[in-house]
C-alpha cells in the first residue's frame, strides 16, 4: 500500500496493490480503525481521505441541509442526511454527499442494523457544494459517478460562481447561473431551494 498527497493538499489517496485491490470489507475495517478520518472509497478500491470543510463551506452546507430537512419533515415521503453520512454504492464506491434524500420506501428495505451502518443503497437525491479547494472537473466526475449508481436527481453547486449543474438520470446536464431559487422535480417535486444565503456565504 502507498500514500499519495495530491497537489494543494485537498485529499490523500491510499492506493492498495493494483492486483489485490481493497475490498469493501477492507474499507470498512480501515474506517473502524481510523474513526477520526473522513474517508471515501472509489470503485477501483482507492481510499480517499477528505479534509474537514472550511468555515464558509460548512456554513453553506448548513443552510442547504436546513432547508432540505425542513421541507422533508413537512413532505413526509423520505428522510434527509447531512455530509457525515456514507453510502455504499452498487459499483463498490463509498461516497458522502453534502446533503441527500432517501425515500421511506428505500429505507424500509434495510434492516434496523443496516440503517445504523453505512447505508447500502443509492440515495434518490444528492447535493454537492463545491469548496474553494475543489476542482470542477473532479466534482463533475463525482456527480457522474453518483448518476451511474442510480441517483435520480443531483445538484452540483458552485456558490462562488453562483452556478448550479443539474443532473438527472438518463438526461443531459443543465447549467443554471445567477438564479435566486431552484425547484426540484421528481423524486423531490415540491422542494424549492432558496439560494440567496448560499450565494452570500459568510460575507
């Protein structure tokens, strides 16, 4: 196994022997042995250690999660999760979005014990909010990976540029700029994200 620190110190990738790549069980054992690290796993078996969010990124995530959680509590069709959740996806990757929504129907297919662990399902809706250290190409690649794993609707938010990239399963990406709110369609029809506080950040 070898460690590589990427330029700009955004993340550290832990790469196992390419001929004996890490399994999901290896990854879970690594996470249990390193509970203070925030990790993700690629479909190729690389373990990615992600640094904590900066102040402004955390603030923006909070504004997003608060709106989504408030709406979901009234709507009642599903549950929301913040950036600390991790999903074990069909292709073997393990990813944490900044905010997500899972239908009650999907959650009901998991046992009580499975709901206490990393969730072995694909959320129907996810949002990623770019931090200053994020690179757009890498952020878009992560979004594509979400969609390949059966996410139905995803939003990539570049708040510094007041831009949202909208991903829908089986459809082309749509780019929206300088908008004050964004209305979701299925499976989150009825949810409207107010973007003003997210654009503003901590300024």
